[in-house]
């Protein structure tokens, strides 16, 4: 299962963490994992290209993003969250999103 944790403060995304494996197919053939990875790499690339101060770290097993709380970062993160929710709707057994206000 891919786990997505989104923390918000005053309805603004502060942190997004994505980890786990969809297990919808064997490693290397898992299209759900590939889709989520593509969304997350695109998100990180957009944050980097737009030169936001949002910090992110990508490891083999996890994407960790801590927002700089700028409007531009919020727009990028909200766009990524919409894409991840679409994946969750299509593959509820493979991806779970948990949102919490901190």
C-alpha cells in the first residue's frame, strides 16, 4: 500500500509524505507505483524549477516535502494532491491518502 500523509495548517499544505509500495504487480511492472512516482517527481521538479523555498527529499522509499507556505508552492502541492486523489479513487486497494490539520 502506498501511504500519503498530508498535513495542513489553516487549510494550507505544510507537509506531504509519500511512501510504501502499491503491490498491484511485481516490482518493475507496477503501474500504480509508476504513476505515483511520476506525479511526485513532477511535483518536486515543479517546486525546484519555480525556485520555491519548499524543501523536499527523495529517497528510494519516500518522498518528503515541507512547504515554504508560498502561494506558488501551495498551488503546485494542491495540483499534486488532486492527481494523487485521482489515483486513490482508481486504486483504493493500493493507495491511501490521510489528510490532517495540525
